[in-house]
């Protein structure tokens, strides 16, 4: 594959961009579906966040937002977590946006490890707050969502530990030079 075939952060969406977005969405869905462990308080620990981080840092915020929101939305719809689907669509979509915008700000092109980590932390804070509010709305209780925070932190850290080495390796290939 030629570097020119990859969509750029600032280009409009063409067929290649739509195909890449679909593939990244499928990757997020599969990573979420492959290994997911219910936490017992309404949440799930899974590998999907690592692929959201990868999509956002390697390909940009648009791909992170679409793949994160839609990939995890599909997981929720196709599992017993359907009640979470509308919240997940927004929470994970915005998480991908935050990570990608941070990774690409000031011409960084997703190559600065420190800023990639900052993006993941900021996106993770958004995710934790977003799911806290969603759970509060679903259960009508402000105390119940506190029990989900440790699981969300584990998911965030695990996703970062998987994504960051993959991002670094991908960015070093000739495809991204």
C-alpha cells in the first residue's frame, strides 16, 4: 500500500476513507467482543479502548470518533448491554475525538508519545465522567456509579498499555514515514 493511499487528517472523505473507517469500526467492535469481562455493576472491561486509541492516534480524530462510537455502540446493541448503546455512542465517540485531536494538535501527527499519553488520559477522564453520568441517569442514584470507576480505570490503563506500543510500531513503518 502506498502512503498516498492513506487518508490524511485534513482531507475530505472519499471511498478509501469510508473503507478505512469501516475497517477501524470493525476492529474496535471485534476487540470489544473478543474479550469482555462484566464488572458486575453494569460495566464491562474489554480490549476495545486500545483500538479506539490506535485509530485516533494513527489515523486522526475523525477515525477515532467514528470507530470508537460506532464500534462500541454495535457491541452494546448485540449484547445484553443495549441500554448503554446511546451513551456509549457519544462517550466513546468523543473519547476518540479527544485522543485524536490531542495527538494531532500543533502538527504532531500522532508521533509524540507524551502528547499521545496526555490525549489518552484526557479521553479517559471524559470516559469516566461520561459513564458516571450515564449510570447515574440509568440507575437514578449518584452513589452507585462510583463502584464502576475502578473498572473504567483498569480498562483505560489496559487500553493504553496495548495501544501505545502498537501505535509506535505502526508509525515507524514506511507506510507512515
